[in-house]
C-alpha cells in the first residue's frame, strides 16, 4: 500500500471527508481561526502598546536621576520649616567627588527670554547646561552640533536652538552660523535640535535654546545658583540606591536635616522604566492566558469533529482493515485530516490578525512615527506550530480508537 503521507489520493479523500459536512467543518475551523487570530492580535497589540509607552522615554537615559529643590518640612539648626532649598555649584561638586559611580552629570539653569533674529522674535526658555547634558537627555541633532566642554570652559557665546524656535526665527533656511539676540546679548547658533522623549525637564527641547552653563552664569549674573542637577549612573548600579547618600551630601552644605525628604525631590527615571516593564510583563501574560484559553477551545473543537468523523466512518474503516490496511495507515489518515483543518484555519487566523494590526498601525501613524502594532514572524510561527501540535494531539485519541476497530465489528456496524 502507498505511503498515506505522499499519496495524492489520500489527500483528495481528506478534502472529500471534510467537505461532507460543510457546516460542521466550518464551525470547527472557525474556532481554530478565531483562536489564532485572538492570540496573534493580543500579542501584536501588546507589543504595539509597549512601543507606544516606551516611546515616551526615548532619548532619556534609563539609569538617570534628577535633583529638584523643594521646601524643608522640618525645623533644623535654628531655621523654621518651609524654607526653600537653593542648590549651588558646591552641591554639584560635592556629589561628583563623593559618588564615583556617576557617569555623566550636568547642572542646569532656566530662564525665559526673547530670541531675536532680524525682525523675527520668539519667546522661549533659555537653558544653561554643561557638556554632558546630551549624554543624559539625548537630543536629535537636525543641524550642526550640541554644546561641548570647550564651549563651557571658555565661556563661549554659542547656542543650540530647538527645531520649533529655529522655524520661527529662520523659516526653512539653516540657522547654523548665524547670530541671534538673547536678552540683548548675541550668541552664535552652532546647532538645531529636537527631542524624541515625551519627558520634559523644564521645557521641551524643540521649544528651548541651550547655552553653556558658565556663559549663562556670567552673562545673567546667576552666581553659583543651579536650578536642577541631572546625572546618570554606571551600568549595573541603581539610582535609587544612592538617594539617602545624596540627601546627606546636600544636607552637609545646607542648614537642612539629613532625613528631610521635602528639602529636595529625587526623580529616579529608572523606577519609571521598571514600572513600565512590569506593566507590560503583566499585559503580555494576560494576552497569553486569554489567547491560550481561546486556543484550547478551538483544539477541543478539533478533537470533537475528529471523534465524530471516526464514528461516522466506522464501517469504512472496517472495510479498509479487512482488505489489508495497516493500523499505521488508519492513524495517519485521521491525523492528516486533523492537521489539514488546523493548518488551514490557523494560517487564515494569523493572516487576518496581521491585516488588522497593519490597519491599526496605519491609523495610529503620527509625527513620531508608527506605534508598531506588529506580529513578529517568530511569534506567528510559534502560534501556528502550537496549534498544529495541539490540533494533531487532539486527533490522537480518535485515531487510536479507529486503529483498534476490529474489521468484523466495523463491518457489522450500522
């Protein structure tokens, strides 16, 4: 007897068998179709949602932390509570010397100003930063460069302007190399930048102008005051582990209690990343649980229809056994029918899910790009392989039952 796997007549028979009861075959196939589609949509949707949320943090170092001044909540050293803390350069210097695990850092100052070029004017936030600022909050460089250590050390009157401000002052032409006026002081534009992150520290990069911290301090008589202090830590360390130590360092330079948590705010960006990762781990787990439940309902449907098919074909199976069909031939026949039904319906479900995810991606496309509602090929292959294995397994019991049918009993079956 020919090998049933490669016998074309055998495959034609499979099609004929499944087509004999179209309604039953369709309903069973639809269960598999819907199970694969739901699982694929959940996985692709979860991935898209994760990308959408993660996009809010793009360009911001994951191991960063920022210190913001606050107000004291305790009386200390003769000072009443409610005193506003004012950070200074000594604080920044003390922190850098005391904590060797700080990789990049920058003091930052803010002030509002009018930027002027010819007859064009734009109200914007002027931000004074040190050379490592772009390692903490990475900008998109549209033109030119960002500020460097030489700019800060030599008190250069140079600036980097946000993309939105550049459009207001220069229109479509390049602003690099041109001089703009900021509070009656001229600065040469050396770069045009923007940001990808939705996190704003002071103001959006697109709507700000950056100048060297030392230049801002001298030009606008800021003294030693700094508005915030930003830093990143070396890989393998956690910013949260240094909070208490930082509070003691700052308290040593100010009349505040070392345990006064209101004196300044410690914004640990790594905690936000961990929280987002935990949320999406839960979403992915939920997607798998719901999708697996739907998958199992489809597999049970496959087992049911194969059981019914075996029952209806008992007489036929008896004849086959009587004329010499081996038990292996009967098993392969039944399992092949299960595999065909599972494969066709599973592929249809995945294709349907991919089309829906593609439509969702097109509809949600915006200035920052698409949200990536995508199903990876490995995920699609994994879903189909899982369905194929379980669908085949669902046909094992009916196939074994068919194999055990004795020819004489099957021939007598009405």
